[in-house]
């Protein structure tokens, strides 16, 4: 095999709670992660030299060691003494700095692709262990599907598939610093935490409406206060037919879940012509193939 083409799927958070801030500065979380149909495309080609060359459709993305895909490939090369290089074409569709793990899923897919391309035959647990060295979200992006994420994001428990529905993604024309959001998150006795255990119960009993009724993201307390347009998008999402809407990750992307494809398509076109969303996508939930 000299070339491999792969899809790197985005994620949303069906629930996100921050339990506490640790002494090392990291935050302990309890999150319910879900892969969706929106994806980036990675094409990895073997070359005859030992260099790593990345080409992307976004001019502002780094293509050197500051890119997570570059770091993933370099890690595989070092760990498994691979002397050949690669040329990678990265076609980005997942919004950048949007709370959808775009960089992490690209890195996860690069790890998997390198394993396939160079006949390493690494199993999922091995890939996840490597992925943790690149970032807390990377192991989940290797696992994919529906999962409970705990610790700093590295403790993962697979869950039954979330009931099928349409997913409308709306990202306003701004980017959010995850570091800023966590640094400004205040956790005290007045903090309203989402009912993660309740959502887990609803997922296990396939209660779509019960789960959506318990959706929550504690980081909205910071991000929506700083960027009120996120709250406006959530309001419009439900007004235009979503059975639930939530900010994903640290934002600013908002997703809405729909149980009616016609309502989802109508809301998609309404957001496309509005000034609220710069990037708008209509997709569905996705379960992993590896």
C-alpha cells in the first residue's frame, strides 16, 4: 500500500460537566461524546525520503510541527523506526477552533492511517495510548461513537449508540480559546451542573427526548456571557424546530438535534441566509467503522 484515504469525523458533546480543577492546572471533566457525520479528508502517501509534507486547503493552518497531524506522523516514525516519509493532503471541512475536536480527530486519523500504511497493525488500545501523548481528545477520536469521557478526557467508557436524529451545526464567525474558557470558569456552590448520570440512563434506555431534556454544558456559563450570539443561535435553533440545542465543547459551535428531516432542512436554509452562522452544516450521528 502506497497511499490511503481516510475520513476524520468531528464530535459534539451531548453533555459536558467540569468536576473540579486539579492542582496541576488541568480540569477533571465528565462528558458524553458523540461522533457525527461531518468530516475532514486525509490522504496519506508514502514518499522515498524521510520528510513530512502537509498540504491543506486552509492557508492559515500550520503545516509544520505545530500541526497535530505532523506530530502524529512524527510520533509513529520515532516509535516504530520508520525511515520513509509521507506527503499528506488534509482537506478541512470541520470548523477550526470550534469545540468539535477538528485537530484531534485529524491526528487520530493520521495515527490510524500510518499504522495501516506501514503495516504496523496497531490495535485500538495501542493507538489510543499513543494518541494521549498528543492531546486529551485524541483517544476518544480513535474510539469514536458514543462514549463517557472522564478524568481530563482520557478515561473512556463506550456507550450504546445514541438514538438516530439529524444534526444541524452552526458556527458563528468567531473563534474561542479553550484555555480562556477554562481559566474563567468559576466552580462554586451556585454552579449549575448538567445531569450526566441522567443522560447516561436515557441513552441506555434509548430515551431520545429524555436525554435531550437533560442536555447541558457548564462551559456555556463562560462562553455565552462573552459571546451572546451563541445564545441567540441556540434560541433560533429551538424556534426553528430543534428538539434540543447545545454549545459543543468550549464553543462557539452550536448543534441542534432534529427528529424531523424536513424541519432540519428548513432550519438549515434559514441559518444559511441569516447573519448568525458563518458555517452551517446538516449531518447526522455517526458510528465508527474501526
